C-alpha cells in the first residue's frame, strides 16, 4: 500500500510539472498583447519603444525557459508573482477569492453525491415504477439545460419574479457580513450547480446498483434467508460504493469547470470570474496561478480517490 501511494504521488507531481509548463507556454504565446491590454488602442500601444519598455518591465523579454524555471522556483516557495492589472500579490488575490469557490464547489459536490446516491438507489430498487420514471425525467430535464442558461432561468424566477433570493453577490451591500446572509446568496448558485450534474450521477448510481443486484452473491444471500433490507442497504450499497466514488473523483474537473461558469453568472467574485477577467485582461501571472491551482485540485482529488479505492478494495487495479 505504501509503495502504491508513493508511485501515485510521484506520478501526480510529475504530471503537475508537465502541465504547468504547457500552461506557461500557451499563455506566453499571446504575451505580446499585454501592452494592448494596458494602453488599449491608444498611440502608446502602437509605439514599438513603449512595447519594448513594458515587456522589459514585466520581464517578458527574457527567454521562455528562464522565466519558467524562475516562476516555478518562486512558486514552490509561495511567491506566485504580482498581478499585471492591480499590482497585488497573486497569492493574496487567490486567498480572498478562493473561499467562495470552495463553498460553492464543495457544497454542490456533496449535495450531488448524496442526492444521486439516494435517488439512484431508490430508482434501481423500484425499477420501472412511477418513481423511477419521474426521477429520470426531472433530472434529465435539468441536465439538458446548460448551466449558464439554468442560472438565468433561476434568477428570473426566484429573484426577479418571486424575490426570494438575491440575483448576485455574496453579501448585501451596507450590511454586516453574516453566515445567514452568505447562505441566502449562495442558495441559488448551489442549486443550479447541483441540478446541472445530478442527472448523470443519478443514472450512474442506478446502473451500478442494478448491476450489483444481479451479482451471484446477492442470490446466495437471498437463498440463505438473509433479510432483503439487509441485502439492499448493507451489502448492495457497500459493494456499489467503489465505482460510484471512482466516477465522482474522475469527474471533479467537470464540477470545477461548472463552478467557474455559475459563479461568473451570479457575480460571486470567486476564482471563476477572476480567471475570466485575468485572461481577458492579459493578466498572465494571475491566470496561470489559478489554472495551475485548479489542476492541482483535480490531480490531488483523483489521487485521494485512487488511494481510497485501493483501501476499500486491495485487488482493484488503476
């Protein structure tokens, strides 16, 4: 087990280094447009001397590998540079915006997992019943609507027409920041993100539980006179948990991407809207740090799932 974990950690670190270099190169391709983002379409932006001076001040006139090694070395020591747009430390910006993204992403992830586990299991146990059909139709209906469009529908209905929830932000302006106020503002985006992913997770759980119910050990336990509820709740669900957890771990990138889209629509001010602003404004240190941080989250989460799967089933092959 220790050797397995060591190999996976080493592979994850190598993957992060390779991916960081790829991101660095891709962002560097358009680094010349930094001048245009600062001066716009003014005369200064077209002046070659101004362009050279700006590139030199930002350190973008040095060789690519030199800048990458320097950035990686500083990043390993907790210094991810300064934002081109505001001059703030990138790490300070991330610390300010990260909590909102974590609240939205983790809450919707947990809700999606629990709801899918409950709805999918019940749909499998009551296959082809009215419950099964209703759950599949409703969840597929939400899944068929893009998350940004579903966000706008929820804003129009629950915020504009009914006035139940705020349409944007995380706190009411001019009021004390409280946990209740935060929950009130985050309710709609969490609901949108949860419902957007619920259909595919519910169908996955349903399929896995149905397959498990056909396993020989289930028939054996039934022939031995084991109570049906014990078979369903303790044996079948426990046996089904491994592929379900593995799939959720593999799909964390999709959840993270959905989080960025939803928080941008609701103007939450998390990492999603910050990334879009950084890319549009050619703020490459900030964009690079956030993209790499997102990659780290995905890689680490998949690593945890692999190790957890190995613990749950030592014979499981990854």
